[in-house]
């Protein structure tokens, strides 16, 4: 869909209608939608825990399908940081002068991405970022890049622009405009943020500790988990998208290096090594 058209469409209404259809339990509808989606996106259902459309109660159940155990092995080296998702690396690199690369000739503000939280932005300034785009056919559960203890979660309401390459090349500050869920963790390498970015027709975003994340007031909401002792290990599931989007990983510690062969446009699978300490 052209970016200029997205600017005038009712994002929340489109989201609501898509979510409603994806939650229908009518066998004739959901089986047709799933089978057609598998064919159009060339999805390898042999990886899925349940391989046949009939196994899924709704289209969303299929879209958030779990994989067979062991299908996404983690690196043997426990010091390596792993990819949180299946997808394509959109951009990857250093956060410089409070700016993150969105696309060629397009940067956006770290502070804006982090909902205007200047202290949090100061923590991650001069750190690292990796932006990974999940296409519709990708596996849509999000996993921990490395061991960490949850400190806080911030829900940020916003627009629901598409996050495909054409739109990211066109709309300035896209990731700081869209709805998103920011999870901050303490790790052995310092603070880490895993940011789930909503997009056009994304029905909802969920985390394993809070379920569906939403605010009826459409206001920025912050939840502290400092006293909850929620600890997740590398590879543990931490959330999911009901319909596709993007995940941004931030590290405050610039002593971590992304692996050199990961470049913009590179395909990656959940669990594959993404970075390492110096």
C-alpha cells in the first residue's frame, strides 16, 4: 500500500476489522484463509508443531503457531547474543548522537523511540541497535536474545503504518510513530531493550508476563517489574505478534559487537548468533 495512502487511512479501524476476521472460529473461513496464506507466503509447515490448518482454532492461532522443539537451536557458545525472531535485518549498527538509522538517508530519534524518556535514552546513547523486520510468512513469536531480568515495560500508543521496506524508506521516524511495547532488561552485558513495534493490521502484541498489552486510554503506560523477579533465559519466549511487524533490540553497552556478516537485507532465524562481547 502506498505510504501517502496510509497517512489518510483509519489505522485503528483497519486493525480492528483485521483482528476480528483473524479471530473468527468458522472452519470454512479460517481453513481457507490459512491454506491460502501458506501457499502465498511459501511457509514450511513441517517446522510447525501442528502442520495442518484444521489443527488451529482461528487464523491468529495459526499465525502465532509454535514451532517443533529444537527446530531453532541456540548457539553452543553461551556468551553469544541470539536473534530474537525470524526475519530480515532492516538496519544494524551503533546509536550515534542519539540517532538510529531507519533507512538510507533516514535517521530517527532514540528519545522519540523510547517515548520521550530522556534518562532511558541517555542510557542507550552510544550503544548498539538491531532492527529486524518480520514478513507475513515468518514465525511471529519473540524470544530473549540473552539472559535477563525484566525491569520495566512501557506501552506507547501510536499509528499503525506498514513497516515494509517501501514505507520505512518513505515515512520519517516511522518506528517512533507506530504503537510499540518497550521491555527493559538487566543483563550480564548491561541494559537491553527489546521493542515490539506494531504495524498495519497487527491485531495485538502480547508478552508472556502481561498477556495482551493495551491501554484503553491510549496513553503511555509504564509498569515496573523491579520487585517481581521475572528472569528469562536466552531463547525463552517473551512475546508474540498477532499479524506481522518489527523488533528492535538495543544494548547500552558499546563493548558488544554485532557479528560482521550481519548486514542490512540479511535473513536471520530466531536463535542464530547476532552479536558477541568484545
